[in-house]
C-alpha cells in the first residue's frame, strides 16, 4: 500500500516550526501529486505531467520565506489561475480527494 508522504521542506533550527512548512506527496494511479503548505494554506502543487505551480505571496514574510525555499518569484501565479489550474489537474488525474477534509 502506498501512503502519502509528509515532511518539512524548511531547515528550521527549532522543531517548533516544523509543521509550518509541510510537503504532502500522494501516490495516485497516474503518478505522484505534491502539495506544499505554509501553515494550513496550499502555496504550491505539482501533478504528473505538469510543472510545479506556486501562488503569489498574499500573506507576509514567513510565507514568503517558505515560498522562497521552493521557487523564485517569477514562477508564481495569481490566486484565480492557481485555483483553476489545480482544479483542472485534479480532474485530469481523476483524483477523488480522499485526504482532504472540509473545515
């Protein structure tokens, strides 16, 4: 059984911050899907056969540091395009979102 892999993508000197910068990689029938989080917000994703996509920083310096560890500013897109691209990619791989929980 292939389960999602979850780990911290930042190199914090203190373990207290480890859950603020998480990467979740989920195996699917069509390949791996990866989501990068800053706190509880998805700031980037990658799908099989699609480049990694990152959101522009609408929050502040800490999320900016998280994004800077993953990509440069030229690789970031607006919220509307980010949401649309994620939805298209989820449909393309027929991902039924078993690991997402609504608040």
